[in-house]
């Protein structure tokens, strides 16, 4: 079960660094109001999002995964 915390001093960037230092993947859930004038051919907006949640996920490798598949794709 997760815990709700305040953002650290330094905001989302500081939180992302903290998660990276703990070897956590970072997922952020955000939204932006698009309005009626937006169409599916318009580019996705780059600004104006409201952050709802940031989650750090421990991504452990499977026991039998080994390194073979990693080197195959490099």
C-alpha cells in the first residue's frame, strides 16, 4: 500500500532524482483541459498540465531473465 507525501523542496524534478537514486521507475498522471477547439490532428499540448499523482515503482527482474535478452537488443 502506498503513502501520500508532500512534494519535496525542488518539486517534481527533485522527486524524479530521488526515485532514480532508489532505482524506481517514475510514472506521472496528469491532465490538461483541451476544450472544443482541439482536434485529433492537432499536436499534443506541451504545457498547462495539472499533476494528479507521481508514483515510484520497484521494477524487479524475473528470476530466470538473465542478461541474454538485454545484450541481444543492444
